[in-house]
């Protein structure tokens, strides 16, 4: 049996180290991002880019114009990534690999543009360096920038006074890439290279093994893609094993660095929010709610995996199937909690091999809306939607005026917030239901896709649609998803799960920006105190439980209690 005392101390030490690192970064990075999106000064390279695309950086956009810019930019990205994959056979540095099939190209293009990075293929034997760099790695930057830009518009909505504009998408996205994502990625790519991650254009190296056989070792520009994959909460790996592969994540300390990267921007954004709305206490309240959910989820998942899931794991001493010995249970559960709560989707252990209740926790992390702290930008605008609903509910219960940061929360705002909350569960439940309700699709799933029949097989499909609709990208690896139905259905879920909520967020930002600030009165609910943060956590839990409990009871919960 493992030494539980040692395990407990390692758990506490890792958590304390992470808290210290994030605490040191919170204020300077949060302030820097606030300054990035509020300054009127453009860098020389930015001015040149604006002239090239015909954009006046001084001119703001209304929310419909901002939305059209987001959609046009993203749809163009889908078309370009699709075209690169289909033309792979004639591209340089293709490594002799053929064109990616149409259905898979469609799914992958949508996946990377929506910041999901769902991969229904083995990357090292499917896509060459040109597709990896010019297609997938570029979208790792651009899709993250879109999420960050949309979050900033909501901050502006709260801060504005009777404004018809919420910013300029082209300016916001450009600054997000050039001033935030690119510099940090360069720094941490060097850190990962120092830790042993590879960075080369070696292609496939054929070597002789000690037993006299041969092996093929893939190379590639891995560290540079690994840095932005984690920093931008993307998650798509250069190798099929993702961050469980030693070329991507060589050691226990690089594992902690990668966890830190996933949390760095999402946990610093509440400071940006507080600065932009003129009240840092509001940022601390949101940060407190996020942190509480994160810690509870991490502890629960770790306990489920430490106690094992049956006689076999008890006899073995721990539930180590599907986990890297370099990281152990602690490093695996830490990474998995971070990955599924930030919409990153990267893995350093196979979630399909987790105990039933452990696998359920990774699923629940996504079902809460990935708001603790969530993906870059998307997590914060998600929890701000929850905060708006919390203000409205609290006002109903205690008879106080539904206001948040000086803005009235009326019927329009609540309708937009409610539609945002309902969209993702609808995609998850409808997609999962259709997969089992349509006879031909169900037969395809049972014969081709589902590795483990019964409750666990149901969980594999449920996890896939939960991951796709929430733009996470991780999977229960027992599911073979490269089929006509799953490529089309999951691609649709990823696209709608990304852009329909963005419609509601931008409309809400425009509605708030058009309002004037109302002064706080004795009837205004304080939203900067621990009580409100706790109430926000309660709303997150209740909404997720009411929405997903029946379907979870059919899959991982039933399997875990069997």
C-alpha cells in the first residue's frame, strides 16, 4: 500500500507551490493584461498590420459588428486548416504522409479553431510539420486570442457608460497574440526545452533496439507547440499520448510547469477584470469562487484514485492503470483536474482508465461549465454569467435590487444569461441521446467506436459530447471517434458550443455597455464579499446537478456504485 502520509505531504507541497507561483503572477500579469487592452498606444508592428488589413484601431465596434468579425475570422480559419490538411501530400515537410481524409479534416479544423483540440487521430502519423505549424499551432494562438478578446468585451460592458461600442475585435485579438501569448510562449518553450522536451525537424528516426529489432522514433518542433497548447488552454498534443509522452512532458517538474501554464492566464484574469471595472475586490470575489471549486474537485478526484476502484486496484496498492510512473497518482490527478477545469483537454494520464468515480469527476469538471478557472477568457465570462444569475436570484430571495457592478440586471440580461447556460447542456444531452436513439448510429458505436460495453461505454460517448460541447478536447480513450457520425456530430457540437455562447456574451456586453451606471444604495447587494462568492459556487453546483444528474446516474455514477 502507498505511504499515505508521504502522499498527503506531496499533495500539500505541490498545491502550495502552485498557489505560490500563481500568487506571484496574479497581480503583475493581471495588471499587464488590463493595460494591454485599455491603452490607446499601438506598437509599430501592430500599426503595420492594421494598415495591411484596413482597420482603424481608434474606431470601436458595436456588438453585432464585433460578432461578425469573430465569426468571419474563425470561419476563415476553419477553411484554411481544412485546406492545409487536404493538401498535405504536396506540402513541404509532410514527412511523406498522405492527405488527411475529408471527415477527419472537417472535424480537426473545427476542433482547433474552436479552441477544443479534439483529436480523433494519432498526430505523429497523420499530420506533418507544415500542418502542425502553419495550421494547428497557429490556431492555438488565434483561438485563444478570440476567447480572451470576447472576455474583455464583457469587462468593458460593465465599465462603460452609455456606450454603443465594446471594443475592436481586430485590435483585441492582435494585442492578445503579440503582447501576451507569443512572449510567454517563447519563454516557456525554452523552459520546456531545458526540461527535456524536444524541438527539431528530424522526422522519423529508425533505430535498432537492444533485442535486435527496429523502432521508429518521431521528432518534431514539440516544445514550441507544447507551450502554447497549455498557455492558451488548447490541449492538442504533438503525439498521441499527449502530455504523457516524455518528449512533451519529460519529468515531474515539467509536469508542474505545465499545470502552472494551464492556470496562469485564467487565474490572473480576475485581476484584469477588477482593474477594468475599477474595483479589485470584485476580482478577488470571483477568484475566491474559482479557487474553492478547483480545490474541492482536486481533493475529490485524488481521493477517488487513491482509494482505488475495486479488489484489483486494492491488491496492486493503487489505481495506476493508465498513469505515468513519472507522475504517479498525485501528478496525474493534479493535471487532470486542471485540464478539465480549464478547457485545456491535455492529458498526462488516460481518463478512461480512471476509477469510475474518478472519471466522473473529470466529466463533472466540464459539466460545471469549466469556470474554475476555465479556458482563456471563456472561463471568466462563463463565471460572470453565473454571477449575473446569482445577483438576480439573490435579489429575488431577499428583495434587493438586481444590480451588478452598477448595471441593472433586467429581463434582457437574464434571458441572455439563461440562454448561455442552457446551450451547452442541450448540445451534450441531445448529441448523446441521438447517438443511442438512431439505430444505425447505435450499431456503429457498438461495433466500431465503444471499446467497453455497458455503463462504461455509455460514459465514453457522454464524455465525448461533454468534451466537444464545452470545447475541452480530452476523451475517454476507449472511444474510437474517427467515424462518419462522430466526426460530424462532435464537429457540430464543437462549433455550436463555441460560437453560440459567444453570441450571447457579446449581446450581453452590448446591453450592459449601453446602460448608465446606477449608484449603489442600501438595497444594492454587495458582490465583493465572501458570502456572494459562496453563493456563486452554490449556483454553479446546483445548475450542474439539476442539468446533468440523470445522465451521470446512467453512466459513471452507476458504474462506480455497482
